[in-house]
């Protein structure tokens, strides 16, 4: 497991550096370097604290779902498992976060079919909240909302198929007729049942609101960062730049939206009349806070959880 994490961190660093250099070719490389040097790095820890607060709120979501699903685990162990999963942010669609289910199984024997729906619910509420905020931003700025609306419709149909009893039972019946899948039917059925629990109206509404708060906190960190760079941009355009770039990176299904998210931040800031060198530097530094920082924090938790699992 540790080898996989180290590989993810190493690849992410190489790719991000390559992206930064590639973007710099579109501008004056020396000016980009001088812009980075001129940033008030004393302020950077405050941005990291804001990002860490978002981690803690995401952990509260995770723990809420665990309690709802009656998964018994020590709070300290749950915290380390959640933080360790941050290292999987570089996997496509963050699908690597299912590592949480396998860690819990190793720790106390809880079946993955009981906990994978929790990760599914985390992602669903997170994406719904992101799309909602993106659509609001697009509406305020009078820009077309077609892409996020289509994404929302596709996601809603998928969630409906999972939660609708008739549809899921029909699908399970069809799958059970396939010999090679028969041994997986019971775990799949358990996962479907648990998905209905964690995505029922009340939990969905609560965690949707929580997800909105988390996104807005991250947006605040981005806006404060821009202010410290003396960038004259409205809070609406700042929030939209961050959210839309994350959204585009997410639907690209590239690991952590590498290249897509960074390029979108640069492009949008440039379109909002931000100096190109500052736009590139902003994309680079904010990705340190939102991608490299989670990898480092999660890396420490990986070592801690490995010690726990060896006991």
C-alpha cells in the first residue's frame, strides 16, 4: 500500500511540474518565476489551514455515514483511515478512495459491501453540490449551463436506477442469471440496500448542505489567495473560476483533473483580465494547497494506519 501511495505522490509531482512548465511556455517564463517569488508566502499557511478545515468537515460527513450505517469503529481509527484516503485524490474520479472500505475490512472485518455505498454517497452529494454551485455561477454571469445540466441529469438517472426498488431488483435478477456474476449478487444487493439508506432524503439533504459549505470554504481560500496577490476580481468570478475548473477537471476523469483543472484556472482568470503570469502562478500555487497538501497529509496517516493494522 505504501509503495502505491509513494508512486501516486511522485507521479503527481512530476505531472504538475510538467504542466507548470508547459503553461509557462505560453507566457514569459522569467516573469512567471518572478511572480511566484513576489507572492507573500507568509500567508500560505492560512490557505492550508482553510483547506485542512475542509478536510475536517469532509471527515464529519464520512463519520456521519458510518454512524448511519452502524459501522463500529474507533473515532481515532476512522480519522486516520479517512485522512489516509486523501492520497487517492490523484486517481481518476477519486475512485481510489474505496481504499477506505478495504482498510476498515482489514481493521475490524466489516464487509466492503457495507462501506462502499458510503463512499458512493460522499461522491454523489459532493458532485451534486458542485454542479448546483456551478449552475448558480453560470446563471449569475449569464453563461450557458448546458454541460453541468447534462451532467446533473445523467448522474440523477444513475442514482435513480440504484435507489429505485423495482429497477434495482430487476437488474439484480438479470445479473443473477449470469453464472460468472452469481457469487457477487449478495454483496451487490447489500450495497444497493445500504445505498438506499445513506441516500435517503434526510441524509442526502443534510450532506448536500454540508458539501455546499465545504465547497464554499475552499472557494474562500482561493479568493483570499487572489486578494493577497492584489488581483482585482469579484468574489463571484473568483468562486466561479475555482468551482468551474474543479467541475471540468472532474468530468474529464483524469487523475485529479491534472492539466484540465490547472489550465481552466489559468484560462478563466486570464479571461477575467488577470495578468497571464499571475494566472499561471495562481493555478500552480493553489494546486499545491489542494492537491500536494492532501497527498502529504494523507501520507502521514498511511504510516499511522499501517501501524494500527499491524497490531
